[in-house]
C-alpha cells in the first residue's frame, strides 16, 4: 500500500498548485482498492509547513510545483508528479491501483520496498 496526496480545489480533480492550494486529499492506495484518509487544510502554510504536513505520504500530484519546493519534497522522500492539465482524482486512483497490481514502475517499486 502507498499513501498519495492530491492537491485539489474541489476534491474531485488534480487542479491546484503545490504552493497555492488551500487543501490536499490523502488516499491509501493498494492493488485492490483505494480509500480517502483525510483532507488536509493548508491554511496559508509555506513550503516547509506543507512538506511537514505531507510526512508519511509517498507521492504527491499537483498542477504545478516550483523547483525549490520540488527539491524540498524530493529531499523528504516524497515523489512529486505534475500534470499540466486538470485530471480527475478517481481516474488517477484507478490507474495507480491497476499499476500496483501489475508491474509498477521503478519509482513505485522503490516506495513499496522501503515500506517493507
């Protein structure tokens, strides 16, 4: 199982910038299913505060993330994924779950190995 955060304005789409999103939704994702764990309000937190709020998360999805913020996220062992267009959260969860049940890419295999 992996933990994923989606930066979102409407809780349905990946449609928010890492630095300006007011919230992110955290999901547990396995090869069999996925479930919403929590919605975290960022309440004006800056980059370091947001990275701290993401502890325990393996992957984040957002529409944009600056280079300094991306470096901080990566240094915290969180993998950022950036989409230029708006993508549905459920669509991405289904894709990620299917990927876990077949042949996940190397970065996800590394996450799974680290989780034990």
